[in-house]
C-alpha cells in the first residue's frame, strides 16, 4: 500500500469532535485517525473550532471557517465554479421534518439566475449545533459549499460519512469523476421502518447506486442494504466500528440500588417500548434496581408517562442528553448495559460499556452482536429473555465477572487500525494501485 500514501482521500463528514451529538462523531474520528496512516486526508465538516483535533496527514476544513482559511482569489474561483455546478440540476432541499413521510416531488433545473453565492451560506454553520430546525437548509448549503470547494482541491477518492453528506458526495463525483465510497453508519429503514420511502431513503438509495464501494458498519446492515435498497452485494464491504483502549476512571455514586443503563436516542428504533416492558419484569423479580436513561428523543416523554402510570418512577432516572465525559462517568458506575434496539446498524455505546467493564445485554438485531460474542442477547421483542439476562447479571457476581472478562477478549480482536486497513485495501483496489 505504499503507493496509496501518495494519494489523497476527500472525506466528507457531518459530526466530528467537538460537535458531537452521538456515535457518528466518535466513529468518524476513529476512522480518520487510523486511516491517516495509509493515505493523506482532506476532511470537510460543517463546524470547526480551536478544540477540533489536529492530526498529521489530515487537513480539516470547517465550513464555518471557509473565509478565514482561503484567499480571496480561491473564494472567487469557488464562486465561479458554482455556475457549471448549478446548471446540472440537483435534488432540492425540503423543510426539516420529524416523523411524517415526504411525498415525491418534481425537481426542476436550477438556473444561474437562481444561484445564491455559496460563501453567503457559511453563516448557517457558525454554531456548534449542526442539526436543528434548519437541517434541510444546512444540508443544501453543505452540498453547495463542498461541491464548490472540491473544485479547488486535489484528491483521488471521495469518502462520505452518513446520509447527511451523500448528496454532496454525489455532486463531487459527478463533477470530478473521482470514485465514491460511502460509509453507512445508519439507514432510514432502521430509523423509521423497512417500508419507508421518504426523501432520505431516496438520497441513500441513489447514492448507493452510484457509489463505487459501500462500507456498512456491520454485516447486519449489509443485509438491510441488499434487501431494502436493492443494492448489489458485490460492492458492499462491512467495516466494524471499534473503541479506543482508553479506560475511564471509576466514579463513586450514592445510589444504593444496582444500575442498569441505556445510552442513546429515545426513538422507536432504539426499542423504548421493549425497554419498559423488560424493566417492569426486572423490577418484579429484582426490585433493588435503577434504570438510567441517558438520551433524548421523540419517545422520551411517552416513556416518562408510562413509568408514572405504572408507578415505577422511583426505579427510573431520566438523565437527558449527556456529554462524552458524563457518559464515561455513568458507564463507570453501571452494573448492566441494556440495548434493546429494534434495528441497530452497530451500537457503539455497547462497545463503550464493555470497555468500561460493564456486562452487556443487547438485541440480536444489532451490529454490536457480531463483535461482542460475550454479550447476552435476545430478539428485540423477547422481553422475558431480556429480563432474565438482566436479573441473572444483577444477582450473580460470578456471571457478571465472567462476561466482563470475555468482553475484554472480544474488544482485543477489533480496532480502528484494523478497520482502516480494510478501507485502505478497497481504496487500493478501486484506484488500481
């Protein structure tokens, strides 16, 4: 792979430290940090500040800093490049939505007179909040700015992380002619249902059809891509996530009960309904327990209402969204980690829990189950088996210790370096090096 070291990959990301809303930021950082040993990297993200990590062989452009990082001559070139870009015509943005399906619409060709100078769109990325109500407008601006910026950069391959960057990747491929790799961290059919055919689904499917290679985060996700998106299996190469070896320090707490923790978005995809049913059954057998929910989402208040209605409030702590150091602190005092996801492309939080020395109970419908063979698993709907697993871990120290020791062996088999090596192999193949 020595020839690859003379090449450059243009990586398009959405979340990246310090702008971290979930596992996407952790995974993107892990891949970039390991992949830099194989190839030079240009990373474009929406937001960058003084806390954004600096790494050798990696040049990071934050769209919020575009006018600071480029000369006026280059910015003029970027403006001029937008003429040919917009004359091609691309999918237009839609108002941000939460749970309603989008109806197909006709996309009209964008004329030169309708073009907004892309530099004006930089103002959308001045906040660390890269999501929010204006998400669709930000996605359109990201696509336009990245496509224009790519015209003044030298690179050999495009690598997109998650659907948020897929339109930009398709535009850059169309104009540059460079090969396109897609890193699939999650699917719309996971987030909503297998029957969904909304705008996000269409973006994902179109991008996967034109991509030269696809990197899902698990074999589970590969099967979903083939089944739900009708993408040929031959160009799909699963790349498992990993975790850094850093061990968080142990914290002390004053909660007298055993702690069962969930970390993530409280949405239908994550199985809050099955979480609650399991919790009911655990409390009936092992009442000396607290369930900690660390995260927010559209199902949070319904879950809170259920705990109140069933008079289980004293057994629940709703911690809300936690920062990275707070999650590490919580996991360090957790007795069991519980992830009952209905459809989980990977489930990086389970690996983080295992790294913290916490035995995991997770659904079979997850990528994490492929690498954490030590975890106790069940189908997402099997709340009886979930409850038995949790009660056994809370009741039997020997079992818990055994699971933790086996988890260490599982984690030793995976690494970001190994994942990056597999990506580099595909780069080499595609670039015919």
